[in-house]
């Protein structure tokens, strides 16, 4: 899964993607797009879908901006395993809405460490959820809107206890969303939704909460250094620990310890 923004004067050469879809959304100015020897003018949220192996290229001027999403068929199958995915070539999005979501997704990825795979998986799943709920075509659309998805109850599911037990045992280790989803006997997409519905936060946010709570306890009751605490709780770097702690406690670990 890849997504990025291209703004200003830009053009590329004809190319195709094997096994991957690409969605190109014009959010500012006009994008001149050529696909399968047909020319399209995209502006005002208009978008075009490239199915795998479809040759395409585009160019934009200095005042134009496009958002590009590239994902594999297998990725969407994880989100909707019982859906045949065939998208219409022409699509349309509200430019302000998709730009707002894009900034949020990029912000979430920038906040997490590059090695923090769990946070990345949650963001990627959220992007795929949005695309599946927004793109029209011959496929069966299982998500009517991005913001109002049907969520099944998870609180009465006996596998939730197993998931929580696993998290509480391994929260200082590296945990993957797919590991938790397999314990819950759900796809990654449905697991993230049902977990948040039952617990109130995403799996990654829950793991982060446990780590910060334990960090506070260690700062209060031990003489361990901040770096040692960071390493013992599974943070990929001290800087990631500092950012997460400051967001939760409103101060640095050192200030928290000195305030006790």
C-alpha cells in the first residue's frame, strides 16, 4: 500500500503496475491523464482508476495537485474477502474531504516510527477501508460510507478475552495486527473495527496505553533511566517513547519523574 501527493509541474512516462491498482485524484487544478490511449481531463475531485497492467501517464501544471493511491488486489481482498473487486474507470471524490483524510493519514504515519509496523498496518487498513467504501464499480460495495460503517459487537465474543490476555502478556514485545486478528478469528479490517467498538480505542492505541502506564509506574517506583524504560517496553527508539509519553502525560518522562 502506497499513497502520496504530487503538486506543481510534473509529468511521467508511460508505465503500468503489475498486480496493483492505482487511483489518481485531482484535488487542485487540472490533471491531463492518458490511459490505454484515451485522454482524460481531471479536476475538482475527479479521479481515474488504473487496473493492473493498464498503461498510463499524466502531467500537471504548477498550480495543480493530485493524490495517488496504489494498492494490490490481495490487500483489498484482506479487507473484503468475499467481494469481487472491479472498479469503474471514472470516480469522483469531494476534494476537501479526501484532502483532509489524506493529511490525517500522513500525520499518523509521520508520528509513528518507521519500524512500528502495528501503527502502519492500522493506517493502511483505514485507507483501504475508505477506498473500498468510496469507489464505485461492478464489485459488491460492503461499506456504504467511510464514517458510518456497520460494526458488529465484539464485547460478547469469547475470543476478545484471548486477544486482551495476549496483549497484556506481550505489550512490551513487537505485536502485529494480523497476529491479534488471527486470535480473534477475524480479518484485519473487521478486527480493528470490532476491537475499537468494544474497547473504545484501536489495538495500537490500547497497546500504547499499556506501555505508557507501565512507564509511569517504572518512573515512580524505580531508578531506571528513561532509555532503559523505553527499551524494556518495546519502543523502537527513545524518541518514539518521548513523543508517545508527552502526548499522553502532557510532559516529558523526566518532568513526570521530578513532579512526583
